[in-house]
C-alpha cells in the first residue's frame, strides 16, 4: 500500500476491510428484534397447543358420554365406574361421578349459583393445572373441561 493511500484511510478513520461490516449497535437491534419475534411466536404456539388439547378433551368427553349412554341403554342403569380407560390430553384420567340414585347434591359439581351442573352424572377433565374444586367458577376449576346441563354443554368451565 502506498503512503498516500495509507494516509487517506487513516484520515477517514476506516480501514478497507472494515468498510462493509455492521456496527455493534446494528447487531444489537437485529438481535433484539429477533428475540421479540421469537417470544411472540412461542406464546402463540403455546396458545395453539392449549386450544388443541382442550378440543381433544371435549371430543373425548363426547365419546365417553356416548359410551355411557350405550351402557345405560343395555343395562337400564348408569355404570358405577367409567366404562373407558381414556386419559385426558394432560395424561390424567377423566373424572366420573354417578349422581343418579344419590340422595342430595353433595357430590355434584356446581355452577356459580351453586346449582348442580348435571342431574345424571358428572364427567370432566381437571384441565391443564390438574386441580379442581366443587364449584366450577372457582379459580382452580376454570381450566376444567366439563360436561354440564346433562350433556347439552361440553367445554371449558371458564366459558360456561
């Protein structure tokens, strides 16, 4: 390199091999934008997975409900135990409580006004957190997937 060229680069404060690169600030901005997009994508993906698990539990409860109806039509009574060994999408068993023939409403799950959800049997999944309370409007039970109004509603307790 000739002395004239060398002084020209020194005067500008740049070397020829550094003139096409990114500054540290530009790299930090790009990294920050990528991190924000990754966080948004992960949260949307998690919500989509949760929705699909709820939909699978609703479908399972509908199938189990048909199995119970088939048992009832063949035996003229509700089964004492769940006639299915299905597990919910969170790998926990579905909870079944026979209410027919039971005196009082003590074992029945209840809505916000303390009315029983069903008069024949309760069938539900404990949902994502795995915890449930007798009243479906309580915080721990809002993520439960329930059967209510004797099968007319199957879905999230939060939406009931």
